[in-house]
């Protein structure tokens, strides 16, 4: 019984690891909806740039005494845009926008196979 439980546990661990690896390998930088939803308060500018595929298209710097946020950066791709506001210490305060919808797994598989 104990051996069977260990095998089940190992199988589940391998399955979870494969799912995380697949998600990591299929993630594309840029403005797909998935990446926009991954933006969280407290992220650094470098983390946001890595997630969204590079530096922002526009940067607006607020006066030093502005109470809400210090920088506002906007990423644009096609007709989609995301606006991220940063605090004075360079952390994300808020993010707004909508990325392009991502196609389902079957559509991605067909595109990958060239069908």
C-alpha cells in the first residue's frame, strides 16, 4: 500500500511539474491577456518589462509632491495598451488595460502545426 501511495504522489508531482513547465515555455512576452493579468502591486519595473516584452512606449513623470504615484508608463501593441503606475520607490502601484485575447490550446496547436 505504501509503495502505491508513493507512486501516486510521484505521478501527481510529475504532472504538476509538467504543467508549470509548459506554462513557462509557452508564455510569450508582450501584451496577451495572460501577461496583463499577471501584473501585481509591488512588482519592480524590471519584472514588468520582462513580462510585457520590453520598455514602455510612453513614460509620464509626475511632480515629486504628487500624492498618488510618481511614474506612469504605457505599453502599446497593435490596438491594445496597458498603463502601469509606479510609486516613488519604483514598485507597481496599479495597472489598467486589456491585452489581446489569447487563443485556446487547440487553436495554438493548429497554428504551431501550420493547419
